[in-house]
């Protein structure tokens, strides 16, 4: 079957195949692929043909690992949150991605992709961002490598994530507002793709999540898999085992969750739990709960689960969290949900806020609003005293202090 052939029947929804990696066409079971404009075929084909060889090469791995260690600050701690554990009657560890350089897990991906872009001879970098963390991470590595950086960001997100916008500009990036739709992440992604279509030769698009046309979902998941790689080694040191009872992570597009789940996907004893943004409630129309409400459809170059109306038009999402305010989900997560390998729970704005204030006052850690959605899952699932639960703390809450201040209890 041709790599770029549209599959109108969405394939057999029971054909899940390998749960961790896509097939040669970029499909995770029925989800994935590359549905893109003709002008982008050469770029995506070039990336598809070489990304695995580059990622697996000795020189790439040496440079990537050195930068993760010496520049990004890895390995990030696996912290036993004792007071939070007492609150929920189980043993809870926090994977402290908030302690990475730039304040979130996004730097893992941008370091890897900037090295990839250099090896492809690209000198101009574009990115989309919602909460601003991916934009900051992209601007950071572009400054490090001396490359031109353009970041597309929804106008609404520019307003509610002002600290990150200032950081991007200080790092030398051009921040371009997306003024269409509801002016959030989906619209920023639309604008970035339009830019790439107009500049196909010298530009590399650093997609920030496990979304987009193949090979991006696999590329980003592999780069973020350092999270679960470290969790396994750290648990062995702290608990004498490599597998926790459960791993919990927030899911918008789903890059931190993909990284936290990656090395546990084939370990069936490990529960994989994603937290998606329910906004004001799943049934209110003001939500971004894609797994709960979504149907198969194509957005931003791949076939996945999308929030749509009866005519198949993508519904504008809503979440208090800019990083989760997206109407789709990466095809890996769509497959994990459809196959039953992972469960995805909707978390409302109010539940996320309550979880954020609780962590701040029990452990002295202010989480990003995105991460607070994952923490809120602890209220929804009862774990036993002897179980080990890892929550991926994907980012720090500095960027969200304006929102938190408005909701101080």
C-alpha cells in the first residue's frame, strides 16, 4: 500500500498490531499515517527515510545523551512524595520533568530534533506551541545552535502564557500569533503547517507532541522515551523493581505521556493512565476530552481520534490549561485507548486546580496546570498501600501563576 494513500475505511479498528511502534506506513493499528499536501511530500519522505538511521547512529546518540546530561540536566529525579503518599494511602513517586532546563519535558524532544535538523542541513526552524513550553524549548535549542526560530502561538495563549512569550523573545525567537479559530494550539499548528508548505527546502518543523504526519509521532515518542527509561532504572535503585503498579501522565497531544509510558507499554502488569482535559465538563461543550468524545478523523497530517460535530467538522476545544487545549490526540494514544492497553480519564478545570494547590501545600512543588490534571487522577482511582504509583510531573507552574492567583482558595 502506498505510503501516502488515503485509507477511507480507517482500517480494521480491531487490528492493533504492535502497540509501541508504527508499521512502515506510520500506522499504530488503525491510527496514524501521513495525510499531507503534495508540497510537503519531499520533506516528510526525507524525514521518514532517514530518521531511524540518524537516531540510532553512534554520533547522534553520543551528542544527544551528552546534551541531555550536561545541558538539559538529566537524569531528572524520581521523588518519593511522602506527604502526598500519606494523603492517598499508597507510595507515590513524582518524575520531576519540571526540573529540566526550560521547565518541562519538551527540551528532550527539541534537543533531539535540532540535532536531526542539522544533519538534514536545515537552517530555519519553525514550531507550534500552546502553553509555551515547547516554544521556549525550541527557541532555546535554536539559540544554542545558532539557527533561526519562528514560533506560532494562538493569540489567546500568548495572552495567558505571557511569561513564556517573553522568554521566547529573549532567546531570539520570532513569536507569530495565530488569529483564526479560538486562537489556541490547533490554530497555531495550522499556521506552522502553512509556513512549512511555503518554505519546504530550508525549514524543519519541530512538532512538539506525538501528533502530525508519520514519522513525527514515532520520532517524538522515541526522543521522549528517556523519561520511562530513567523511571525503570530509578525504581530499581529505590524499590528493587523496574516496573511500577501504575504510570499516570496528562495527555493533550500526548508527548510526556508517550515518554512516560514507552518502556512499559509491553509490560502488561503496569497500568497506564492518561488524564485529559475535561474543561468545564465532558458534556458541557467546553472541553478537550478527546478520548471520551472523539471519533476517527484526520487532523494535522494523521488519522486519530478527534472531537467533531455530526458533520465531521473539528469542534473548538476548551481547557484552562493551554497545553491540553487541543481537539485531537496522538495516534499512539488513540491506539492504546482503543486496544484497552491504557485508560484515559477526563479531569475538569476545578479538579486540576485543586490538585495543583494540594501538591503545592503538601510537597512545596507548584506544578504546571497540565501536570495538575495527572495529579487529579489520584482522587479518582484508589491504590493499595503496597502499590507504587509514578506520576509524570511534566512541567513547573511558574507560567501558570497568573491563573493560579485568580483561583487561590
